[in-house]
């Protein structure tokens, strides 16, 4: 199977946390955009958190939201694994983003029929991959074959990151390290790895000092 290049990028504190501090979003998304990825991938819970970051209520869905947007091929598809239908009734918020070509949802054999109907009625492409949880190796191969995807940028929390690292699917790890400690009680980027660390060796590829005391560190998987 064809495998696209997978980049995992996130902003972290000095103690490796992804919340409990104010990340420099301009720098963060500037790095995201610099990769020119065909796909921007985030977990369903990360996407849901982002939706409610600015407001306690999502804007109501309109008739226009139920149609595929007509946007340029230079924009990234947003791929969301959502086998449990967490984003039912919310996907239109993601579809509205001007930098989103459209949303593609990863589903499994156990995804509810009501959620699949919701996706079909609104024209959201979805990829069946896995019996219970999403099989990302299969999903990424389908993205390459069906959509011509060559590069995927993953910007998510410890759950999705842990799955991809344990499966050996990440080719490059990019961290924007902020000069603060977040402390205990907040999630760390690598909390999802479990007791057994992923196998493999990583080579340092880049060190940058972009601004505001941040340091960007990049490693490539051997």
C-alpha cells in the first residue's frame, strides 16, 4: 500500500504539556502552513474543543452547510477520525473554515447508522477503515490512492499522537517548545504512548529559534 509522508506537529511547554499555557498560535499555524500538506488531520475531541474555544454554542447549521464547498485544490482536506460520531451536528463548523477544502471522516464497522446517514445527507466523504477504531495505516493508504495525498500534517493531542507513533506511521516530529512550565494536572503530548515506548530511532533534523523565546525542534524517523 502507498503511504503518504506523515508529519506530527504540536506546541508544547517545557514539560511537554499541550495545555495549561498560552501557545503562540501565529507561530504554530505558520509552521503548519509551511508544510503545504494535502491533509490536515486532528482527532475528533481536539476538533470539538476547537469548535467551542471561541463560543459556548456552535452556530446553527444552514442549508448551504449541507453542500460540498467549492474551493481550490491548493487547500488541505481536513481528515477527522470519528468512529463514535462525536462531531454529529458540528461538522459544518469545520467545513466553514476558509482554509479547509472539505472534511473527510474516518469511520469503522461499528459506527452508528444514524451518523453515517448524517454524513451521506450532507455530502461528507467518509472512509471505512477498521472494525472498531480507525485503522490509520489503511486510511492513509486510501487517502493516497483516492485523493492523491502525498503529505499529512497531524495536529492533535496525546490519543491520536500515541496511536500513530505506536503504529510507526509518523515520519517527522515537529515541536514548538514554549519557555514555560505548565505543571501537573494537564495533558502531556506523549501521555498516549502507554507503558511500552514506540520502537525505532529518531534523528535530529532541525533546530530553530523563531520568536518569543520559543524553540522549534524537528526529528525524522530513521
